[in-house]
C-alpha cells in the first residue's frame, strides 16, 4: 500500500555491485540553490528527532507561519488550512510536479495526485485518495486540486476525452452550489459527502466518471442557526436570476423568504453569489443539462422558497388554516396542482385504523399550526433532497463511460468530524462515517501493516495503537444492538407520537451502558469518538430517522401535472406491504459500508487536513485545538509505524517483472533470462544494484524495501536503462542520417566543383587535338594539364582593369567575353626589323579587339570581326607566333605572340563553329600590306646568347625569320595532374573509416636531439598519391616533390590534319614506360658559417650540404647532417636545385579531326556586363592587375627579404651569452616599372596567369572532401 513512484532526473542510483571502486563523483554545486526559499522545520515528520504530539505541533506551527501548509508523514500528506490564497496552485506549479517523485519537490497536494496517477499507469492498480479532517479544514479544496491536476496531466487529444475532463471539473461548482453552505466554522462547508470515481482506459486517458452521494443535510433547507446560511444555490438564484426568471417564478431577494432569511445571514465575505450563479448555469450546460431541465430545476428551487413562506394561523377549534391565500395560489401554480388539494394536504392528515391486520376506518384529522408547519417543512426538504439526488444521477448519465475502462481513480470528499453545542441525528451520522474512514486508515496503515509483517515473517517491532472498531460496532451493530438498532426499534413501536418514540429510544439506550465508550445522561447520551467525546440530544431523533413523507403529500405530488416533479418521487409506498421501509440510519449505514468496500478495492492515498483556528484567521494558530486534532488523527502512531516499517512491498513476481532489467544476471538486451525462482531473482537484483542488506528483507511471498529513497533509486536506474537504450538507437540512426547527408553533400559538392572544369577540360582536349602532331610543344606545357579559363584579364568581371578594357572596347550586354590576355604584336619599322609591342587581346562572340596603351591613354588599336578572319597560321616549332589571315586589307595581317595561342585558337574556333582553317607549317604566308604578300619561316637555333630583352617568348625574330630552340615532339602527351595532398578527415569520417583502410599511425614520438634536448620527430612520408583521371580533377595541384609514376598514355586516336590537310595514319602504340626512379632528397646548402655550442643546435660551415627535416615558421629549421639532427637558422640555408633530367615522354597519338564544341549560350545577366557576375570571374579576386607599358616587359616581383634570426623553438635566451652573428643581407632585385617601352609582355602575363590559377586552386572554406 505504500506509495511507489518513478524517480526524476536528480535521483541517484546506487552503484552497481562489483563496480570498480574509486573516488565518489560529487555533483557540482548549483549557484541557484542559494536563492531557494529555506524550508521551516522538516518536510517529512518521520525525520523528527523526538516523536511526540508536541514536537509534531511545533513543526506544523513553524511551517504554517512560514506559509508552508503541506507536510509529509511518509506517503501521508498533512494539510493545514491557511484561510488565504498562497498562489501555490498555478499552472506553472502544477507542471513542475509532473513526472517528479515525492522527494524531488516540496510537499504538495499535486505530489499526491501525481503519485496516484503514476502508480495507476505503472502498476495497473486502482487508486483512491481519502481526505479526512474536521469541517473547515480544507477537504473540499484538496479534492478540487486533485481533480485539477489529474485533468491536466492525463492527456488525450480526443474530443470525447476532453469532454469528460470538462464535465469532471464542472461537477465542482455545480455540487458546491447545491451541497455546500456557510457554517460557523467554514464559509464553504460540505453538507453532503461524495465519492468521485474517474474511469481511465489502458493509456491513462479519462473515459468516464461516476459520483456517489452520501447523506445530504436536508434539514438545513428549512432552518439554520444564527449566522449560518442555507445552501448556496438559494442565494445565488435569488440574487442572480434574470428578469425573465423573476417574472416566471415570482422571484424576489433572499430577504423575502423565510428559509433564507431566518438566520439573519444573507451575504458572506469572499463569496460573490451572482458570479457563482453564472458559473453554476455554465456547469449545467457543460454537463449536458438541457435548457428545459435547467428551467425545471429553477422552478423546484422557487417552489421550495415559496413553500417556506406559507404561514398558518389557529382557528377557534385549535386547528390550523393558511393565513395568506395568495401564496397558496402561486405555490399551486408552480406545482401545477389544484389549490384546494394543496391546502388540504398542508392542513390535514388522513389516517387509517387497522383491525386484525385488515384495513379499518379512514379518518381525516386536522393539524394544528405546529403540525402543519412540520408537514410544510417536510415537503420542502423532500423536494430538495430528491432534486439533489436527481442532479447527481443526471451527472452520472452524462459522464457514463462510452468505452470499457481499465482503472479507476477515486476521490472521497466527505463532511468532517463535527462537535457542536447541540448535536442531533445529523451529527451522529456524520461522525459515524468519519469513524468508518478512520477505521480504514487504521486497517490499512497500522493494523494491516503489522499483520502483514507477521504473516511474511519480517523482523518487526509491534506498535500499540487505538483501534476504533469498538466505536463503529457501538453505532452500527445489530447484535448486541447498537445505537442505530435501538433507534429503529423506537421508531417502529411508537411511530405515531414523536415524543413517545424519543422516550422509547432513551429507554433502549440503557442497554448500552456497559460499553466503555458510551454514557447515557437522561435525554442525552455521550459517545467517545476517536476525535473526542460528543454529547447528542435525543429530542427529534426518531422523527428524523423515519425520514418519511406524509401519504397526503405524496398523493398530492402524484396528482401534479408537472412531469419533472413526479419524476423526483418515482417510488410510491405500498399501503399493503408489511415490510418496514428503510430509515435514514439504515441508508447511511449501507452507504458507509459500500464506500468502505470500494475504498478497500483500491490502493489508498491519504490527506489529513487540520484546521488551525475556529475564526478562519490566516495568522492565528490555536495550539490547543491543533493538538487535539493531532491526537485524534493518530499522527504520532503513524510516524512510529512509518519509521519502524517498510515503505514498499510487492510480490516476488511483480518485483522481478518491474526491475529485472537492472541486473545482468536477470536480463540480456531487455529479455528476461533468469532461470531460478522469483525470490532468488529479487535477491540477485537487489545485490547487483548495490542496495544495502539492512534496506530490504525477503518475506514468504513478497519483497520489502525499507526506505522510499531506495525505491526511487531503483526506479531511476530502470528509467536510465530505457533512456540509454533509446539514446543508443537514436545515436545510430542519427549517425546513419548524418553519413547519408554528408555523402550526398560530398557528391553534390564534387559535381558542382567539377562540372565547370569538365567543360574547360573539353576545350583543352579539343585544342590539343587541333594542333597535336603538327606543332612542337613547350616543355613546361607538359608538366600538368591546365584548364582553359578564358577571361584572364577579368573583362567580364568587376575588376578595375576589366572594367577599363570593357569600356575601351565598347562591349555591350549582348556580347560575351570568351578570351582575354596579354600579348605582343610585331610593329613594322621602316628599313629595319619589326619590333614587338605589348598589347591586350579581348575575344568576344563578335570580334577580336587588339588594345594598346600609350602615353595618351588606352585605346583599341584594331578591331577584327570574326567573320573577317580567313585562316590562322602557326609555325611547326614551339614558338608562340600566330598570324590572322584577313585577306586584302590596308593594315595587313596582324602578327601576334601569345603564350596562350592554343586556347585563343580554341575559343576562336568555338565562336565561329570551326569554319576557320588552322594552318601549321615551317613557313607562314601572310599579307604584309594590301596587295603585298610575305612569308615568315621558323628555324631551330641557339638563342641563349641573345639578350633576354630581345627575345619574344623565348624566340628571336629578324627579317621574317623566327629562331627558337628545339621543343618537345609534336606527339607529346601532357602528364596527368599530380595528386592533391590528402587532407586530414573530419572527426565524423574518422569514426566511419572503411575497414580496408590501414589504421592511423600514432603521433610521432619526441626524439632526443643533440645534447639531450627533445626534438620533434619528422613527419612520416606521405602515402603514394592516387592517380586521378584528367576529367575527374579540376584544379591542377602542385607537383609533388620527387619522382612519380606516369600512367601509360591512352590509345592513339586517328590524326586529322588542320587547315585543310588530309588524314594521317596512326602511329604504332608506344612501349610501356620504364619504372620510376628513386626519389632524390632535397638538399640545402649553407651560405655562411654558423658556429654554436648550444645544445640542440647544428653548427654549419659554408657550402656544407644538409637535409631539412622540419621547417618551423619562427626562423629555425630542423636539419640532419651525417645522421645527427639539430636546429639551424633558416636564412643561412639555400635550396640546391635538382639536376635536370632528360625528357622521356612517349610520343603522343595523332589528333582526331572533329568539329569544335558548340559555342556556349550567353549566360543570364546578373548585374554585370556580358551576363557574368564578379564572383564567377577567375580573376575577380586577383590582387591589383596593373596595365603593362606600351614598350617594355613587366619585371618579376621582388624577392621577399628573409626574416630576422628568431630564437630557437622552445629554448629561452641564455643570459650573458654572446649574440648570434647577423645574417648577411640578400641583394634586392628592383621591380621593373610598368609602362611603355621595349621588351616583351611575358612578365605581366605570367602574373595574370599565376593569379588566376592560384584563385582556382584555392579550395572552398567548407571543401573537406578527399576527392
């Protein structure tokens, strides 16, 4: 029966048995704890050092004065009514208790509600909460808060489930209006008892509810003591009725009616009757009462109020008559009966005499005013009592479960123990029910606790307690007869005269004088209840016990035309039946026993409410009154039982079913694998989870756990198990999704970065096929495969040079730029050899622009429309000369020298559809002037003696003859691109390394250097690069140091001649290449003497050769000489150039004659000319490209000065040591000024090309693939 609860996040599980011992991991302190409200006293009174009523009272007083009204005794909640709103029932507070165990949060009624709801779902057991305490202690408020919590957390998105929730909550204002009243002790005292059962399905969603009503105090309808009120609904109705209702029911204020004004209390501070009436009508609609049913209910209320206003006078014969006939007329109208019949039923009584068991004469006996008033009041009480029962039954019909329910959660809200100055039959019934509830508490928490320990053979110290069963037997037993039995006998023997029946009852009570809990005192008697001694007044008890309506009034109601009123009295007494009708005592005894049976079928929770004072003061704390309540509630005995007992117990089967996951011996991958019996399995689980032996015991059929903290720890471990399993599945699934996303992103990134390069590679292949086999190749053009980028001067972009050239040429929006570069043109001189002059070339889809820069500025030197070009001529040597044959023109054919001649020809052919012939031969015919033909020839020769300033792209020109050194064979193939240096993979890819890949090597260890200093080990040599196909790589990587294997060339395609030449036979395939030579080590030469005696440094002599192992950016490099390693200054070293190797490239196959690729469609304009944005231009981000001079080459950039000598890495300067000799300065090479002048433009073009290629080589910031 103990509360078992799932643990929250902060519950710490016990360490597993056999785990490695180590330092205890202490949780980090939370700075927010310093701002938490400090608790007064102890929140669980099982922790009190002294167990006594005084210590319990002192602890409750501390907490009450600190506005902490809730305290625990184990799983029992003690509540002290604060008589004010503490703001502790907000929605935020409610959600803070959701999913938390009792120890995680301060004591609260929400914690009890959460425990009940969780246990119902987790253990599949019915739950109930028993709220006990005297009137005004806060029982109704506690019941409302439990319903509020359950409705909020029970979930369910179905409209029918939400409808049930709304109906359950709507029962509170409706039944409070009809069943609660203002008393001397409580402004909202429950004058009835109710047991609300909420039905849940297997998912924990409410599907229905049922209310059981107990003993409405109907005597309050017709009379109250001073400063009390009738039921709330009468004041709400008379104050808040609409004008239409007032007219229909003749309604006036509450002061106009005897039943509501007799006590002199019409208003209550803190109660708004008008607003509450609106809430009552809204609750009726929520529950499903129709407008007609609501109107009939209000008609019955008006009828009761008007019945109370009937006044009787006495005539000369001493009989009664009705003083106000107008009131009688209106009552007849409300009841829909005849006025004479109503008057007769109120002022007379029909009696029958019986002789020998047969019906005798029938007499009509007139009633005196007192008797008539009693009949009037009996009619009002009967109508209200039956109306209340009808409302409860109507609520149950609305909340009836529509589907089968699995579990029930019950909430008992019943009147508390009452002790007044004048206690009558109502107080006897109320106190009897509270005795039964106290008996349940004793049975389940005290007596049954000890009996179970004894039956299970658990070591236990018995505790003495008061068993109130003797008091219950005193009231309800038949043999020997109790109080109710004596009362029934008195009613049966003297039923005609109430006074005679009361005297007979007093005589029969004399038989109970031997009972130690009973004392008879004349017309009164005393009962020693568990809550105190109560003196009851016998007068009127027998009449109240009969609780029967006169036959005349029943017949009157039966003749009414109002179907609703007749429906309130469905049962008619059978005049021929000899069976005694049940009395009020019989009904309350039957209801109490049924309530006990329902409560015993559920797992109970307890809320013990305490009233701090009788004045409803929020600050007053009456120690004497509270000590009395502590005593009769049995809190001291409860604490002792809790401290000596076990908080949790369950059968071995349920225990192992709940916690078998916690031991590796009982579970594997969530499956139960234990082969022994359930008892040994429980022991194994508790041992493996590290629970101390004194915390648990094994009984005969159950396992017992002493402290709730141990149970919470087990629940925490169980929750953590499933959490870990779920987290593992989620982790694998997320890893799969991440891997799939990364793979897709990598493929997309690769394709996005390669698709443009594929187009450029196609252009390059077409250029090679156009000139292959006919023109020698330069040696450096074979190093790798360069992409044909086209616009090297960024004419289509937004750079300063590009915008200037675009403006000079007047390029429009519909004219796209295909190619731009620096070049040189031969300028004729009179009587002398032509001289090269720098130019800019811009090829568009319409024309070829030759641009010149002079002192006057930059202008278009010549514009050649593409349609005007008849053919293109080149020599068969490795020179860069190209002649555009234009036919008969005044200016003649231009002779250009362009390093990117092949790319220029490719873009020209692409823009013209391949219709321009490309002539290659030892001589080139061209038009020097109009009608003047000339010829240029190319010869091989040594040009090394010629000054560099007089060379044109490595060749010399004089008198129509080009002289140049021998080049590579025309059939040479470009080497494949060098493999890119592998980048370190990301952390995610390291975890998902392919099984076939070798394990990553450990980090290089520290090697001992000269003199004992630790020197970082050189990095391991990189793995052999993977050779990629030309089409699969877009950026030409740097050539790796050392030799690499050259793949065999592809099969030779058929050769197609250019410029109208015929087809050529394909040469035989070349032999396979020789194996690669061993890579040579890079050697460095010492420029100066370096003398040192420091440990870890390497002394050097001038011209001495060393091997560099590590190049540190701080100026000190790790070198190796004769097997010894040490540090030397980097500016003392110079790299030794490698020995030249003879070119041994295999002959390339002859090119295939094919049509050039189609001209690309003009891209869409995006803010720039020619439809190309600045970001897409290859030279957009190139640092300042300046214009070259008109007559002079641009010198290479100056050599950057070497950094000053830096201190050794990791070694502090030696105090007092001699300074290091400064490094001799290196001579600075002055940069050539840009501008006009003689010389070629090769330097400026080299800078443009290097900047464009460098930009293409730079990987994107997020390019982390290893392609």
